[in-house]
């Protein structure tokens, strides 16, 4: 005999989390709809000032959390997810209490989760083209979809739907946002942690007579924009370099070189440009940020990031004094100064020397980086062309 949906929900360790704030017109209908499929429900009353508390008093057996004052949807979800984890659940399906979601779509979430082989974060994809959908919601969703793709490389149809299934043991446990932007933070950071993020189709109902939206266009859009700015910065200066090193560590050095250098399908021009760029970044005065910058900019410029990274290591510790000395010499040649006479000797190079002749060092290092990058890049191009089979060279 086939299990009922309620039994399947229990077996998968699913709880439904419902954050609510002043949705007295629709809350009862949402609760009754969910209870048709499961009694495993956590309701977070986010400081409602209407009759929400009285409505909830009519339901016995629900896990209920009440805030004395409104803290924001993000905070309500954070507390609800944390409580679900404490209670031993594996998945939490969040559903909004404004009536736009259909509890019957719980079966769609369950079907997908039953077949999942690894932690999966599901987002209900709404049909945003139907006439009842407010234009501002449609625009906001497209805006959010773009930035999610930009930050994770994952293309989704809907990133703003509140109808979601969260894998409680795989998502981060600490967060930094408290309002609507939380729903962006959690899916981006989950994707960064290697959690698969997917859309599944769900129904949607926008009833202007019943639905109450607490989204404040200016304030919340500003908060979301600030969050995306931070996430983009972290993407290029932490996530991309981190992922690069992780892929590097998974293979032996020989395998990595064979696959990414000798086995590369890049043109000689692209490989030479990558090598020259790596040398430039290795000499340029960006100490401490070279690795992050060279990998990030290689992605932006569509260069071979492996070659760029490898040749940026010209600035390994044993070579740093030589690079600094050469930079100061070049800087002195361009911007001569009487104070450097007799000072620029390799044995005397120190941090104090750089401080005293900072302008000369900066100008000299950039010129040296450019010259060496061009020379090594051109030399690499000649060598690569010489090493290539004639059939390839002739093409």
C-alpha cells in the first residue's frame, strides 16, 4: 500500500515553517491547507498587531514562536529554521502566510526531495508572466535572478519566491541579514557551500483584496542592493580564488599541469597573454592581494587562470628583494632623486627604504611589471609556436 503524503513528509524529516506578520485575512486558510498534508508545522508570529495571535490560539499542537515586536521576515525565518534544526528535522519547507502559495504544491517538493541523492535547496518557481502578478514583483525577480547568476553561476527562473525547501544540515547556521534580503543571502551562501539550488514549478495566487505585502520598495530594495554589492565583492575576491585552489588540490601536480597547460585548447596568443599577465601581476605593487586579483581578473579577461596564477608566483619570497630593488632602480631612472644616491644597494633594501622612496617604487614597479610582462609574454608566444606541431601551427 502506497504511503500517504503525510507519511512521506514524516519519513523525509520535513517540517513546514510559516513566518507571519499581520496576515489575518489569509493565515487561517494557509494553516488549514497545510494541515491537510502535515501537522509538522512551526509558526513564527513576527510581532503581529492584528488578530494573528487569536487565530493561532485556535490551533493546538503547532510549534509556535511569538516575537514581542516585528523583527523582519529574515529574522523570523532564521529563528524558524534554527528551531526546526533543534527539533531534529532534515528539511524545512517555508511557505508565506499571505495566501499566494498553494499548500497542495507540498507534494511537488516531496517528490523531488525523495529522489535527491545529495542536499538540495528547492525554490518554487512562480509564473511571473500572468496578469495578476504586480509589475514591481516581476521586475524585482528578474533583478534578483541576474545577481544570483552573477554571484553563483547558477541560472534560475525565480529567486524571490518564499516557497522553499531548505536542507537544514547543509545550509549555513549563522547569517548577517534580518529583513527580506535574508532570502537572497541564504541561497547564495548555500550555493557557495556546494548545495545544489533548483527551481520547481508552483502555483501562485495574487489577490489584491486579501494579500498584504510588507515589502517596502525603497528601503528593502536599498538593503538588497547593498547585500548584492557585498556578495559580488566576496565572489571575486574570495569565492573564485577559493574554488580555484580547491580544484587545484583535488589533483596531483602532474595531472593538473597536463590537463590545464599542455592539454589546454587555448590559442598560443591566449596562453602567452596569460603568462605575460601573470608576470605583470607578480611584479605589480599589490602585495597580499596578488593571488585573488590575478585569478579574478583572469576570469574577467577570459585568460587561462592556471597559467596566470603560475607565473604570478615570480614574487615568491626569495625573489621579492630582487623585484623591489629592480623596481627602485627603474623608478630612480624615471624620477631621479638626490636622496637615493648611494642608498639603492641590494644589501640595504628594507621596508624603510620603500617608505622613503614610495613614489619611485610604485612608478618603477609598474614600469618593470609592464616591461617584464611584455617580454615574457612575447617570449612565451615564440616558444609555444615553436613547440606546437606543424599541422596545428599551419591552421
